[in-house]
């Protein structure tokens, strides 16, 4: 099975490789959403656009994968901003979406993002004296001292989103 990934981000590439055991064909495709998605809905829409765009862009690909990271404000329970990670999987007929870990952000980081004009990676790089952390451990790794990593969170989301394509139980429900 050939996977097309709608991103050239190295953490996302590693996540797909870890989840599937295969090297994806990485292509830069638009997400159709802001560079910093500020809601779970916007993050999901970005992942779906990337999955669809990747499959269309890579001749011979069986599955398009869209990985999108964003933030979401939990107005209902905690009143905190949280990291959101989403994987969308598209084979030209069926679409599945799965989520990675939702992790609370420090209030000061959430406030900077809510003010607009800055992406989470820029805020995290400035706080931790880094460059390009979104291609490495990401905010997850920086905030958790490496106990959670960006590629690990996306790996789990990829596994979950691909499960309907790989599990006999799902195929039995479709075929039965």
C-alpha cells in the first residue's frame, strides 16, 4: 500500500513511517485553513483537505493522509487552550478522521495564540530558545520534557485513522 502524505514536515513523515512501517510520499498541499488553526473544527478541515490533496497529487497512491496540528479553546470545562492533533485518511471513496492527544497549554501560550498573528511553533521556539521544534518534538515534547512527542501523537492518530482500512472487523461490516 502506498501512502501519500499532504505535508513535508519531518515529524509528520516520521509519524507515518512509525505507524505503517512504510515511507510515505510527501507532498506540500494546501490545508485550506489558517497557518495556525484555532479550533478543533478548523484543524479537522485542514487534515481532510491535506488528505484529499495528497491523494490527488501522488500518482499511484492508495491512501491520502492529512495530518494537522492546531489548538482549541475548551470553553465548556477547563477554560484552557489545548493542543489538537488530527489525522484524516482518504482513499477516494471513504474518509476517516482520528485524533491524537489533546494536551493543555500554559495560559500565557494560549493568550498569545488567541491574540492572533503567531503560530504555536513560533511561540514555543521563542520560549525554549529553539528553531523548528515543529519538525522535531513539537510543543508536546517541549512541554512534557520529551515524555510525549509530536511524531508519537501523530503516529497514534495515523494508526487510529487507518484502522478501518486494515481491520477485518470493519471490512466484515462493509462487506456483510
